[in-house]
């Protein structure tokens, strides 16, 4: 069995229901868990900085639209665009911390 991110899943598939495992199977599973590399994040830190920059550009653009709408007297529409800009800024801030933090922010964890 090669050690990769699916090793623990394959072990459970091969050995069935964990409630029926013997002590040796539990020990093997725990040992595999200790030496199996963790699942890498979906996006690297550098890629998340690009995502953060995209969110920041979106926030600037949405705020610009909100300012034009407010200047033309469209307060409700301006408020909608302003909230969109604020949300984009929050997404950018979360993305700057890397994918695990960004994913938690998006899912509300």
C-alpha cells in the first residue's frame, strides 16, 4: 500500500466497519494516520493572493458603481452595490490568509 492522501480511505474500504476492527487494525490505522501526508490545500498561498487581488479589484469596481448611483440619487441601488463591495473586501481579506481560512469564511465555519 503506497502512502498518499487516499491511504486511510483505502484502509477503511479493505477492513470494513471500524466498530468491528480488532486492536491490531486500530493500531495500524492510527499508525497510517500518523505517517500519511496531509491532504494539500486546493490552492497554494500564491494562488490565493491572486484570488485576493481579484476580489479587491471587484470591490473597487463595485464601490465605483455605488458612488455613481448615489451621486445620481439612486440610494437603494447604491446600497446594494456598496454591500457587494464590502463583501468582496471581506472575501479578499479572507483569501489573503490562504485557502483553509478562505474556505472556512465562504462556508461560514
